[in-house]
């Protein structure tokens, strides 16, 4: 079976493959940064003690975590243009959807990180005149981020794997680029095998980084 495979077309397909990889990495990076920022705000809202603010944040997180990502991608891509009357485009739609969706998961990670910090530090910050938001920004969040770095990285390489779902709306990510190249050169299986190795290499490298960060944080503690 393997004797029929021909990987000689891979060099010809590399420009298209790298372009798809670039979008997958761009989508991962933007969704990670936006998701962490929005997720942190959601976590702070849930822990602020504000009745309606906390409920609104919890509702958002629960809704996002209850709907499959693929369905969110399709809903946003097809329904938003119907509501606004303006096409949004595959790549922009993917970036917005992933950011909003991942924020719910990063929120839970950050909430756990904040709650891992002794409550006495919050009380001490409030006792010297800081507001709730100042105590979080200057005292709690820096420690919470340090504690949660391995978990945040783990969620990020899950996010990178999920970028292949934008294939459903025709965005040219790594997987879509492989399919296009495979159809162009008549070597779809070879292209899929090649990008599988790329996914594995990136995710394996991130998993090694997570293990390293876990050891570093254990030493600091």
C-alpha cells in the first residue's frame, strides 16, 4: 500500500501549506490573546461579588461551553450576515468566533488561578486602601497568571488543534491548504499525512513546553 505513495510533490505544495499554517498560527495567537483578556475580565466579573455582573458572566460562560465549537463557527458565519446584511468573510469570522468561544474556557482557568491565591492577600490589599480591581491587577492576577501558565498553554494547543474546524466555512487553514494541494497534484493522502506530522510536531513541542513550565513553577513554589 505504501509503495503507491509519492511524496515528491510536497516541495511543490510547501508555499500553499505554509500559507495555511500561517493562518492557523495567526488564528491561534489572536484567539489566545483575545480569549485570555476577555476570559480574565469574565473571571473577575464572576468573583467580584456583583450580583448581576456575576450572573451575566456566568451565563456567557455556561452558554459558550454548552455549544459545540463547530456549531458556533457555522452560526456566526451564516447568521451574522443575515442579521447585519454584510458579509463578514471566512477568516474574520473564524477569528471572532474562536476568540469569543475560547474566552469561556480561559475564564474558568483564570477563575481557578485567582481562587488558588490565599484570600488573605486580597484582604491585605483592601486593608491598605486598594479597590477590588486594584488588588486584582497589582497583587492577585500576576500570581494567578504564573500559576496558570501550564494550563493556559495546554488550552492553547487544544485551540491550535481546533483551528482545523474552520475548514467547514472554507477558510484556508493548514488542513484546507493540504486538501487544496492534494487535489491540485492528485496526492491528497500524501498531503494529509504531511500536515498530520506538522500538527504533531507543533503540539508535541507545546506539550514539552507545558512539562517544562510545570517543573519551573514547582521549583518556584
